[in-house]
C-alpha cells in the first residue's frame, strides 16, 4: 500500500514559498541542505480479469505487483502485501496493478528515499518536501537541523567555537611594526570593502563545543550561533552516515551513485546580483572579489574561508601569495631581458657572425638539394639568441631557485598564521566515511564469501579489502600509465619526424623564399602541433587518471584524492614538458658530422640546432606552449566548458520534463532551483594542477625564457578573478572542509623547486653557449676577449669526403669550395686523427660537467641556508599560540571557580533556609511538650534528639 509522504502539505494545499527561498514555508526554519531527485509516476496497467481503476476515485489504495523484471526491486513486505491482495481480490477500495520493469525500478528508488528520509527524521533532522504534481519531474527535499542536533553533532565533530573570553593579540614592536603600519596605509585603497572585526587587536578564545560547558560560549541567538557553512557541514555528516537497508546503502554518497537522488548540496546565501538591496555574503564576495573590475584589490581571504570553508580558503590564499611573489621575479626577468637588448650591439660573437667579410662557408643543411651557405645569413637568429643567452641568465637562474625556496618558506609561515587565526591549530584528523565504491566492492566480497575466515578480518572484526582484491587495479594502473607515457613519447617522436620530413620537402621547393625560411616555418608549425597534441592528451590523461584511481578502490575520499593527484600530475608533467626536454637536451646531439650523418627512415637526416644554438628554439617552444596552455586551457576551457555543461543540463531537463502546469509551483524560482542548475563542485585538483604546471614553466626552464614569470603573473591576475567568479556564480556551494594545509601539493611544489636547480644547471651548461664562451675567453683567447670565438667553434670539412650522391646540385657558389665549416669541436682534415673529437671538445665537456656540479651544490646550499634562516612559524604566532593555551587554562579555572562559588552560595542559602525552618519547628515542639509531659520522660527530649539528628 502506497502513501504519498508529503511533509508540510495537507490535502494538496500548500503555503506560499518563503521569500528568498532560504527557509521552510513557515519562514522561520532555515534550509541547511537540499536533496534533489527526479521522479516518474507509474504507467501501470490493470491485471487481466481485474476491473480498471476509476480515475475519479482518489481514495482507493494501490496494490503493487511486480512482473519479475527487476528482482532486486522486490522487498519482502511488498511480496506479502501482493499475496494477501491476490487472495482477497474482492477487497473493496483495492486495485491490483502490474508494474513494468522501469516502474518497478522507480518504485524501488521511491521506497529507498522514503526509508532514508524516515531515518533522517529519526536522527533529529526536520525535512520538507515538494508535492509530486506532474507525471514526471524534479523534486526537492529541504533539510533543517534544529539546535539539539547542531549542538550534539558539533560536540561529536569537536568543532571549535568562540567563547566569551577575548584576549589581546600582542604585535611585534620596533621597526617591523612601523613598516607594517606604513604598508597598511599605502595599501588601503587596495583593501576589499568587507566587514572587518571591530577590534583587530583582540581575538576570541575558541574551544571545541561541549554541551556540558555551554556556559563558556557567547550564545546570543541559537539560530545564528552556528553559521551557514558550519550548519551545512553538520548536516552533511549526518547524511553521510545515515544508512538504508535496501542494497545496504551507507549514506548519501551511495544513494547518489545509485541514482536514488540526483544531487545533495547546501544553498548559496541568495542571489549575487539583482535589484533587491538585501546584502548577503555571496553578493559581497561577487562585488569585492569575483569581478574583473576589482583585479587590483587584495582578496578577502577571511570572508572566502567563512563562506566556502578552510580548504578553499587555503587554495585562494596560496594562489594570492604565489601571484604576489611573481611580481619581483617578473621585474628581475624584465631587467635580464632588457640587459640582453642593451648589450646586443656590443656582443662580439654575434657581430662576427653578422660580418659579411668573414664569409664562413657552411656545409649543406640537407643532401643533394641544399647548397653551401654563408654563416652571415643567420645573423638575425644569432642576435635574437643573445637576448636570452647572456651572462645575466645565469644570475637569473640562481635568483629563481632561491625565489622558489623563499616562496615555499613564506607559504609555510602564512599557512601557520592562517591556522592560528582560523582556529586550525591542533586540528585532529577526522575519521572519514568509506567511499560508496569501496562499500559496494566490500558488499560484493561479503556476498561472494559468506563463510568469512579469520584471516580476512582486521582487529576490529570487520572485513576489509586486501591487496589481492586490489591487484587487478594495481596491474592495470602500472600497464596503462606506462602505455600513456610511451604514447607521449610517440607523439613527440611523431612531431620530430614531421619536422625532418617537412624540412626535406620544403628544401626541394623551387621558390627561393620558401627555401630560405625552411627553419622558421618548420619550427613554428611543429610547436603549434605540439601544443594541440598536449591540449588533447591533457584532457584524455585527466579522465584516464580518474578511472585508474577508481579501479584501485581507495577507501576514503582523501586517499582517492591523493592517488588521483599523483597519477594526473605524473601524466600531465610528462605530457607538458616532453617536447621541451627534447629541444633542450636531445636535439642536435645525435646529428653526426658531414660525411657521416645519422639518418632516420634511410633517407632523412636528424635535425640540427640553429647556428645560434638550440636555446632560441627552446625559448620559442616554451613560450608558445606556456602561453597557449594558459590562454586556451586555463581560460577559454575554464569559461566555456561550464557554460556548455549548464546549457546541456538545462536542455536535457526541459526535454525530459513534460510541459505540464504545476498549480503549486511559485512563479519565482526558489534558491534551491537556481542552485540545482549550477555546475556541481568536483574538487580543487584541476585548479591546483594548472597552477603547478605553470609553476614548472616558471622555474624549470627559466634560464631560456626570463619573461616566463611576467606572462605567469598576467595570467594569474585574470586566473584569480576567473576562479572566484566560477566559485561564486557558476558552481553549487561546496561543502565546507576543514584543512590545516594544502596537503600533497606542497610536496610536489618542493620537488619541482629542487628539480628546477638541476634542469637549469644543465640548460646553462649544455644548451647555451655560456660555458664555451667562458672557456674561450680564459683558456684559448690570445688577448682575453671574445674576438675569434665563432672561428674557434667551427670545424673544417673537406668537401671531397662527402658521400657520393649527397653533394649539392647546381651550386650557386662561383668559386670552387674546398672546405666547408660545421659547428663542432673536431680535428681538421689535415690532422692524423681527422674528424675525431678535439682536445677542446673534452675540455669544454669537462667544464660543462664541473659547472653543473658547482651550480647545483651552490644553489642547494643557498636554498638550505634560506630555509634555515626563515623559521616556519612566525615568532609572534608562536608566542600567541603559547599565550592562548595559558589563557585557556586560566579561563577554565576561573569559570570552574565561579561555578563552585555559585554552587556554594546555593548550598549556603539552602542551609540558612533549613536552619530557620528547624528553629520554628523547635519552638512548636517545645510548646507541645510542655502541654503533654509524661512521667517516664518528656516528649521534648525525643523531639529535640530527633531535630538534632
């Protein structure tokens, strides 16, 4: 028998919805959480031999009969009802209906929802539901947590709440205080206009909530003592642990996974824009934070934390600090670039290369179709290379390594400061609920092995998944990650083949302009292809990493998130940096020499670096990939994809829901309707990931592109507001999560910082000409200058030693060329060991390796020194934490002392009352005993003894 369960409605009558859509229909109880689900009314048919139901007879009950299509949907009470009704077909007011498989599944979901909602009511929550007036549609369950539930759960979760006690925050004195005051005055126009604490020098003493010590807390109004974020967090915890018997469901996560409910989310605090003058926290965040027009203002971190929770607050605090730290690195990068621009005219090697009188005749760049060429034709490339390949880039590499260390140290200090002010110090790890997938797998294991052996039980006597259960997932992870990395390398190799074949094809062209611009054309198109491949593979790798983590079946959400981050970072790191690593360390290293070139596919020569070196090409590759990823992936995708998803979901809902008039539906959409349309929050992993990859671009290859921090800064100014707008306007309100740090991301940042030292050392030593120039000036130059450097780096080759069929056809050189030059340190043709590596080659190689070791150890030492000099916990915060503990103990002792005094005063008053009552009774007893005196003894004596006792 089905009873339509509608709380808050009687006979179809319905009160008007609360104004603003934030309360129940009584306009008093606040909506703390919302469950949304799609329903579908039964399209039932009457059984043969049974009269069809009368649609006008609404009082009749319905009997359900499953046709066996969905065995899981049949519960025992339902079967008993079915048998009873079939035995009594003439029962008045009963109509026997047959359910289709789809209806049976829908009926099973409805029964699960009813059971779950009953369990929520038993847990103390209050719920309100919409009537299901259509044949199918969307419905909402609104949940309110009363004070008794909030106080009970706050005590269980050990939520820190402000007490009555306030204490003074002691500030650092001296010059630091003066500088801080000056800085505050200068940055006053940049501060967001949000409500601040009246007295910033005072702080409320916080303590985990306890109902026994409720007198400690400053409770002015029970409805507002717990803010909206805390209320929704408490309700979410109840939803997670409330179970249903059907399918052994454990919490709301399993029900959503089984499509019993579509979504569960807390409400936003109203609209973020509109004509009404009612100001709420969401509108305040939009006006002062989530608009591009306020890009120059600081972020209201405390308000962000209050509205979205500590985890999201820490992300935006980290992003803000990272963006601020990019300002000095951008300034230094611009200075280094300008230094290259200023000194380009005084650079002797580039002057020698551009001098037409030197006439260095170079060996052909390809076989048969390429002619000899003059080195002076590569003048533009040489001059451009000097902009990024100069002594200042070495200094900039050291600076950026120390910058990364200082940034991480400063973040640790800021994190500790925020932990203190947000009452996260001493935050204990909360026991997490198992994920729905883990519970499903565990249930399958229990059903498979009903005879549980003691070997499969843990200490608590509960069954758990062992390594053997996860082995298929681990094997799939290993194999697929290896395959994905090989796929990335294959893509890089494919682009290399494209460059080689395209360069050869363009060299055959009869057009002189085409032949002269082969290198530029090939480089530009190859980098664009690389960028497109990286963007496509990034999206694929993100989905693959999530799937691989799911088949591992991690127990908790935290474990799932950490494993997902590691996989996604590994795949995206390899994908983003593989082409750059190739250009930096492999291109031009395996070319061979004239007369003995290395060929691929039996006809194509391996590509060489440009005459000015590979550093310029590395700079082009890095800049295009970095800017392309930031512009397309981080901005266009981030803006466009949520809007497309929102549009698609709206079209889907409009298509599935029939156009029926709902008399009870209010004209204005309520807040839960507006929030349901928004995109669900899926975590901070994508936000962190794009910033971590950018951090790699800024630090790993910064020696080749000093302007990388500047482009990162410009991107992040937009990124902060873009993310803010997405959180405030595009996403449903996330559940608040208390975290005291950024977790595994800090370890990844630290690892990238250390790796950047090694990579920049190799970029300077191997890719740039810094070491060869240094060696020439101090070891080979006759006058200690750079004159003759170009000639020193070019080796001779006798053109008669070229292989048959590889000589240039129709050479335009008027004179007969006897020797051509190529860039390498090799013995000349007239030497006994012709074309072997010369002594200079081994000397330069030794210098390169020595520089790598020296640079790495020096920078690592300076980084450790900076780390040691800057304490992780600011001195004032360390003192405040100690002071807070002392104040807390004193406050407790004082409250307990006052409590004892109060109890003693009550006892004293009670004694006085008793004494006064005793005296009156004595007087009455004395008068009575004088009247009635017995010879054996007086009644008075007995009376007085009794009174004393």
